[in-house]
C-alpha cells in the first residue's frame, strides 16, 4: 500500500513554514493521542503517522531530501537518510544524471575546518553521543493549548475551578486555576510555565486555556448586562405587586411592578448585572415581564372576564397595522 504524502497527513501546503508544520502536528497529536483515545487503533495509527510526518518535515535537512526524493529518500534507513543500496549507489556514481545530484544535501554543507560530517552524519553520530545533536544546549518547553468549559455563574462572578490535562508523556495532571470576573466565551487564559517541560534546565513552556461558558437556565448575558424573564399572574399585572427576583449573586431583590404591566415590558435593576471588572463598571439586570394566562377557567370566571372586558374596553391592535 503506497505511503501517504507527509504534507497531506499534516494538512499543510508544501511551502508551509516551520511554525505551520509545528501547529498542525500539535493539533493532530492532541486529537489522536492514545491517552485521549484508549483502545482506538485507528487513532493510534493516525498518531504514529503524524509523528513520522513531523519527524521529517520539522527537520530542514530531512525535508529537503523528502521534497526531492519522496519516501524513497528514507527507505532502508528509517528517517535517518536516503536509500543507498548497491545498485542505486553504482547508478549514481557512473550512470546518466550523476552530475545533477548534490551530495551535500546528504552529508551536510558548510562545515567548519576540523569539524567532522554534518547533515546525515550528525544525525547518526548524535545517537551515539557525538555530533552536534549531543552538544545542543538547553531548550525551552513547548507551549500547550487546552479548552475549558465553565459554569455561567463562575464566568460572570469569577472564582476557582480546575482543569484535567493529559500530558504528551502519558501522565495526567489537574491544575487549579482562577477564572477572572466577567469572563466570556473565547477568552484565553495564559498560565506561564505550565506547558511542556524545558530541557537541560531551560524554562517550561506556557499553557493557554480557551474558555467556553455554559448557558444559564434563566439568565442571558448581553455584554455587561444580564436579562431574566419574570412570569406574572393576571392580577399582578393588572393591579401591580412586589415580586422577588433572583440575582446572579444568589440573593433576591424585591421588585415593585406598576399596575397595568404588560408582557414584554422591561424593568431595570441597576448594578445587578455582571460585576465590575477591569475598566468596566457594574452592569445592570433587565427584568422582562411575561404575563401567564391560566389554561383552565370555570364558567363563572369566564363571565367575570367578559364583564371586566366590557367595563374596561381596550383596543391593543388599533393603529398597529
């Protein structure tokens, strides 16, 4: 079965930058990691496929060889270098087209005097403690990304929560974090030093968390304000009343309703919306009135309604259309 193109595996164009290749690999690694998909052989195969593609395309030398020779560049040698069987080696030495082969791509170029090898030799020697790979200095840990869903109340008021992370080495870690007041869906929280572990004493990478806010059963957010529907009985709407209304902080406010209130009317409660945060002041809470009509009415009540309508004529649709 022919091998898939490495660029196709990562979903990047052939002229993709090193940063694009890294981001594409990280996305696939998080999606198909065996810890995230336990027992899923398809995901495991895709994870290994992405690793192989990244191993080649993230290395400038390997990528150059792959662009020129494709998968044939690594047959018989894993990802270490191009195939060099006896027949192919002889053909390249004496056959047609030999003069067009640039062997510097295999053995490195620009090596300083007295420095052995380069390119493929560096890769091979590095495995045994020699070459440039063994002399590589400290490397900062990679930056990681994660998603976190938080309750509506926590997002509005702020507060502690936690996130469970699956690390690339297979370990799991629970981090306690604090959600700032007024957090909205899409906000990114950056935790310095909580990403990948640095090598040889280098600092750790950072962790960026993208927040998604769960909907609330009765509050709706509009910027810094909150809206809530308030059901009313007919007598409360007609005669007026004082009704207790919940707030996002868990307390209630006693809201006076004017006589003759209709469905759709909005009443504002100042300062009971999203709490002040940053340079934004306290928001307000808007109470939307909803008059509820009983479904089952006895005959005597129906007659009372008819009498009421006759004594209090109203033409709500007059002039509307």
